[in-house]
């Protein structure tokens, strides 16, 4: 059921409205609903479920056409999370800041208090690698442990890096026809975020068979940054040069965007990729969706407009 409008903008439903007895569809909370995965999951679920799409900026989310009832909530505000979770059946858990472990705690506490029965968490495939001890991977391992300790039913989705990370190259492609990356020949079995979203929507819609299970999600093959550059060149229709960054150059670039603890983590993750730690292809997409994962070539061609517009 859509939330009431005020000047054309959907607003967060009051608890009584979100629990109306005349709508028997399952109520599903989608955290990170403005993000890459959450936005698509909301759209996939909205036709047959009561979706509460959580975002810190409801006005911006409405302008972007976010599906479901747009609910203003903040990971640092337990009260807003508690209102959003009250009476919900399931929840998609997507947090993104390893420097704020309290965010995950706040969502889980609100879900427990609100009677949520099933949590589908987007984690990271690196948690299965004992050699991975960077900040981000340790944070996700701890998040998984927190979820298991709640007593709620859970399903873990563990994707490899998103293919959409290459969108960061769009400005240099537009200005210089250049892609710059560290360890350009190392391969990673990156995954199309749409496959992650479809997997999450499938589990949220039919949680029973997936309770207590973890799924590793990758693309169909491992691909290097140099090979991704070639695929993007084919998509945009012009040659692109690949420039290998030194570790120092990569560190300097990341420092302009991230705090130092995350910069160190990114360097550690890159070194592990260079050592072959991210090249294994998993079968989670096939198990959940019954098909082969999307290739990077498909992702690049479907998103070529982003690189051309930049």
C-alpha cells in the first residue's frame, strides 16, 4: 500500500497505517534503499509486498522514483529504525560503514523489537577467506556473528566486488579516454549488482528454504581491470588506454576520498586480489536464480550511458 502523499512526495507511513489489517501482503523493510542493491530490491518486491524503503533523504529518494513506502530513517537513530521495523515480516540488511559498527547493532535491535522474523544480510565473500584480515572483512565477519546471535532467522548473501565499482572510472574515461587502476592484470570474479538484488528479492519473498544458509555470489568468470577497460572501450565505441597505478598513486587517490583506516583496508584487499585471492567463481547465483550470472560485458553495455554522460 502506498504511503500518503503531501505535495506529490511520498512520506513515511505511521505505524498504524503500515500495519493495516486490510492488506495481508508481507511487510518487508529494505535498508539502504537508496543504494545500488536496495533501490532495485524495492522495485522487485513492491508489486507483491508492502515495502518500507528506508532512506535518510526521502525527498531525494522520491525524485529518483524509489518504489514502496519511502520511510525516513537513519542507522544512527534507533527510534527511527524501531518505527520502520514495527510489525514487519522480513528485512534486507545493507550497511556500508565499517567505522560505525553501531549501525548494524541498531538495525538488529530494532528488528528484534519490531518482531521481524527473517533477516537477509548482504555481507562479503571475503569473510570465507582466513587470509583476509583487513578492516572491512573483519567488520563483516563481526556483523554476521551479531546476526546469528539474535535468534532471528537469517540468510547471508556474500557477493564479490560489484561490477558497478568501475563507474568510478567514468570521469577519466570522459576526460582522457583513460582507465587507471592498481594491479591491472589481477583477476576478480566481480558480480552484477542486479544479480545480488534479484537474489535478495527471491530470498525475501520465499524465506523458508533459505533460512540458515549462506550464498556466495560472483560473476561467471574472473576478470582483470585491464580486461574491464577493453570491454568498456567496446561499449563506448572508442579506444581506451589502461594505466597501471603504483601502490603509492593508488593510496594518494584513495586518500582524497576515504579516511586512512579505509585506505589501508583497500590496499590490503588489492594485494590479496593480486595474490589470486578473489578469482574463484562461486555458484550462488545459479543456485538461487537458476541461471548463469551476468557477465561484465553485459553490465558494461547496459550501463554505457553512465560512461558517455560523464
